[in-house]
C-alpha cells in the first residue's frame, strides 16, 4: 500500500533565522579565475530518512551576485538572476523555493548546487563601467527537509561545500556571457568562507525575475558586409536560446542591438556595452543548448557569426525576461498609430521592469533612474500590477536617501553611482542640498500612483518616511523667497528643442518647474500623513504647499495668465497640479492651447511636461488640441517613432532621424518608457476608466472622445475587479457606451454631453 504524500507546509513556515548557522561561501583563490568566472558550489548530502518520507523541502537562499540553484541537476526554480537588485547594504532579499518534489525524487542522497556569477554585485556598473559593490561574490543557503514523522534535516552552506569551474568563462550584464563547452570542471576544491551581513537579510519583497515568452525570428537579413542578422520584429529584453550541433572548437558569436543603421547592426547607442555572447562548442553529437541566463540584452536584432553549416532561423528564439509582473490594462482603438503607441509603452515597461525600474535595458547604464519612473508611475500601474515591485523599490529609495550624507533622493536607486567619484560643485557657496525636482519627487509621486491604484494603507505608511526625507531635503534648498530656484536641476529634461548634446537645455524655467513639483509633492505628503494619522506632518506639509504656492503665484504668474518662460511645460504643470486660481487657470489654459498650436501640434515638452500636457488641455476644455497633439505624426511627436517603425518608446523624440540615421547625441536609447507617460491620459481620458477613490473602490467612467478616434475599447483589472469600457462615436450617428463594473463597487458614468449616471455592478449600456 502506498502512502499519499503529505502536503507541503506553507513556505513561510521556516524563518530566516535558519540562516544564522550558515556560512556564506565563495570560490577559493586556488580555483582558476576565482573572481571573474562563474563557479559551481555544491554539496552532496545523505538523507536522514528515505526520500519518500519527505513531507516538505524548502530552500532559502541569497547571494552577493546572482545564482542558479539545482538539486541533482534539476533547476530548483524557474526564476533567474536571483536575488535581483536591491540596496544590498541594507536590503538583501532571501528567496524561498519549494523543492519538495525534487527532494522526493532523490535516492539515498542528493546534491545541492548553486552556480554563482557576478550579477549587479560585481557588475562593473555605471556609465563607463567599473563600479562594483565588491569584488568577491558569496552564496548563503539553507535546505530544510521535513520528514513525515516531524523530524527536520537542515543542510547549510559551510566549509564542507566544494567549488568547481563551469563552462562560463566570462559574464557581465553589460558585456554578455561567454562559454567554452570544452572546458573541464576539474577536481572540486574546498570553498572559501565569505561575508554576508545577516542584518541585511529580508524576505523576498519584489517579484522574482522570470522568462515570460519566446519569440521566433521574423526575418533573416544579409547585410551589405555579408553579416547575418536576425530580426525578431519586436524590441525586447532577454537573450537568445538555441540548440546546435557542430565540430569541437566552433565559436558562435551573438551581437545584439535595437536598430539597424545603414543596413548594419546599430551598436553606437550601446556605448561601451558589448552586448555580445559567445559559445565555443564541445562537439557533442547530441547537440548543445545555449541560454545565457547570467546576463540580459535589450535588442530587436541579433547578428550571428560562426554558425556551423546553414543557419536555420527556426532553431533560434528570443526569450523575453522581466520581473514577474502581470498585465492588468488593455487598450484598442480605431487609430492604428495610437494602438502601436500603447503597445510600445507596454513593451518598454516589460523590458525595463527587470529587478528595478530601469531607464534603459541595453547600453552601459540600466539603472533605476528616479526621474523616469516619477513621470511614468501612473501609466505603469495601469498596464501591470506593480504594487509589490514599486513598493519594494520605494523602500530602497528611502534606504538610499537615509544613508546619503546630505539626505537627498539619489538620481538612481539602487545608487551604484555613490561608489563613483562625485563631481565637485562649481560654486562652493551655492548650498545645494542635492535635491532635484521630478527625480527626487519620485519618493512622493510613485507612492501617490500606488495609493491611487491599489489603496494599500500599510504600504503608504511604509512609504511615508521616504516622502519626509525628500521634502526635508527640498526645504533646505529653498531660497529666501520660498522658491525652489537654486542648485542643480534636470528641469524639463530632453526638451525636443534642446541640442542633442545638451539635454538639460530646456525652454521651461527650472525654478518654475521645481517649485511647481514641490507644491504637488507637499500636498500629497500632507494627504498621506493625514491618512496614516500623522497630524503634525499633515499640517507641516500642507503649510509648506500653501506657502510655496503663494510664492509661485507672486514670482512666476502674471495677471494675464502668462507664466515665466511661456512654454507648454510651465502651463501644463501649473494647470495639472492645480496651482492657479480659477480666473488665471482659464487664461493660462488658453495660452497653453496657443503655444501648442504655434508649435504645429508637435510636442515641445520634455520629461517634466510630457506626462501632463494632454491632461492640462483636456481638463480645461481644449480637447481638440489634446487630440491633435496626440495624433500628430511629424517630428517631434508621439507618433513619429511609430511612423519610423518603433516597437518601444524612445528616449528621445528623435532617437532616429528621418533619414534613418541614429541621433548624434551620446545618450540615445530606443527603449526608454518616460515619454510614453501619455498612455495614462489615453487610458483615463480617451478610454475613460478612472479611479474615483483609491484602489478603485469607487469608479469614474468618463470617456472624452475627440477628432481622429472613432471608437475605443479596453479593460483594467483593478484590485476591486475587472472594469471594461467600449465606446463608439461615429461621424454620422450617436455616441454609444458599454461598461462593466465589478462586484462590490459603484461607478459614476459621465457621458460626453455632461449627463451623469450612478450605476452598480454589472453591464450597462448608454
């Protein structure tokens, strides 16, 4: 008679204190290339009881570096690049893997192994590489086997483990992964003991990084120089995977890039990142599978050289990799260009939400730039469930800010740049606090986007200290006039009228931008403080907002509604952030519409203004101007990259010029989501799904049709349930709307004629 397997206990049944008895281990110096190569750390364990008596098996593990665990040669997890990237000095995530079935499949003994690589820990990160957390990697783990009779056997990392070399001879996030399958592992050697501060260990808080799908080759291109390039039809993030047979010593080289230039691989935007993988075959007649899981690339195109015999494109696939965030928002309309724009936004988020919300996934950067996600957070929270992902990142932001000697939100989180030489201030008498608008405001704006989307009060409470740190750093930066008009600012970064070599040279006055941003941040911090019961904080930040608004109006706004620097960004911020009294609001909105028209409805905003310009127009009655701005195809515009074949959002409005050449600026990416923040307006205004209360506990359905789009439909999987909208506004005929409201909620439906209808759960037609 066979006894049914006992159910596995909950994964959190074992506390992190089980790791207290473990030692962090690494490859010994006696092993060849102990610092640079990928090494296998392993231990074979005799089971205390028969494997069939295992009730549960749980692996807790983490690393300085990235690791891949296995039991008896079988992967212990489908996740990759564990433990991801956090502020390692204070928040090192521990992963929990249920390996019960793998352990039960063992005989009298099992072998636990971890392949350990440098990852972000020893990644030579930064603009020019060369910046690391440390030179030596380390692995820390505990395998906890619980038998049916309640007995527990624990296997810890310690000096009894051994290390060997692997086929991976070189790996780098920027440069790629190289393998020589002819390489012998050699005799195992005792591991060296390393250091991991147990005080930094935390439970896994951010989603694991996983493979999501694979894409086939869409086209094989033979270039004028005779190169073979594979086109996967979509700019994505991940790597190539294939199985190949060939003679021993055959070297296959894979180079990756996002675009072609002059018919060849366009690698100049990668700067110093080689983004190149290499495989030297062992000659195994059964075939050899290659998948470089210790690195990742941003690419649409891959150049392949050295392939043995005729290359069969069906043999190679592109694997899409990012953090395990799930799609929650969908949009489709009568306008193919807008549909592609939304698709580009979705794919840019997918590619850049890998461990942290990065600026770009391809060049020698890939950092968690705060300004990008500050601009994009609302869009991100519609397209995917990013609650855990961005909450974890905000905790990293607060940790980095608290550790910063000057107490300001760093430009990137985690702040790898702090290990670089910091440029000296040009004017030592300028007491710049280090705080920057938009970038630093990520501490507040990202939290606001999460509160709006998910309504999680516990998360808001945990995020509030980061808001306080940011606002206190800004208070120190204010001039005697109460304005935020001194010190370094990125300003309206990447204004399309700026030189490609001077991305900060925007039309918008930096003091206007920064002061407006402060008011928005102080207001939400006051609201957050009120919600979590911090009454003193609520008063403090509301008073700061009120004082700053008064100073803003006095210094920057004329009685005719004109705002200093008279450009689209300053009007957009003043209107969208509700900084103006009603009489001036109307005047400023009229001037904004004039400015937009004078630019021929081509975009004239950068990072600061772009998320808000269509909002400022449509919310003040200038709907047609907002639609014309959205649907413009000339350069610069949202649809210009679409017309050039873009499949992700570009960093610059003109990352590729009309003649097909790459923008001459040193900083040029083709996968950079910030300027795709207009998608938030598309979802809320064009489609019409809006939150009327945090977490969509109350819903507002208010589509605002405009010229150029005859119908739209879409859905949002909110925490309250799925919300669906479909509307049609034909040139000849009445407007019609269908919407579905989830159980347990109510919605206000506002039709284009201004009538309002209160509805409950279910489907409704108007």
